[in-house]
């Protein structure tokens, strides 16, 4: 029996775009999503640890699906959400501010 693997499941998404062996897919994904053309296109990325460290003892550890930096020094954070929660905007702002 065949099983369908959903690319929006965390571990599948991370395996597809967050691994060194699939780095060209991540580069193509970023260029497509960001609408980068010609000279603006990202040519290389370095995949970083997905953890945003705590600054204070009582802070919450946040984990991004994929975190990378391109050859120009621009940071990229990709986090797949399949549901919109009440606190999603705050989470996005917090994660964005961490870079």
C-alpha cells in the first residue's frame, strides 16, 4: 500500500529544503518565493542551526524549520504553518526579530 508523504509535515519539509544534499532546492525555493531575478538571485546559502537561543533563563526556546544565510549576508527563516493560530503574528515577529 502506498503512503502519501505530505511536504508540509515538519520533518519532511526539513528533509526536503533543510539538508545540505538538497541545498539547490532551498536556493530555488528562496529565489522563487522572493521573486529574485538575474543578478539578484541567491547563488549559495549556508544552512544554520534552526534554534533561536534563549537570552534569559525564563525565555522560550524557539525552533525554526529552516534558517540560512546567503552569500550577501542576508538571513532567511522559513517556517511552515498549516494552521493560523491566534498567536501566529507574535510568533512570526519574535522569530523575525531574532535574526
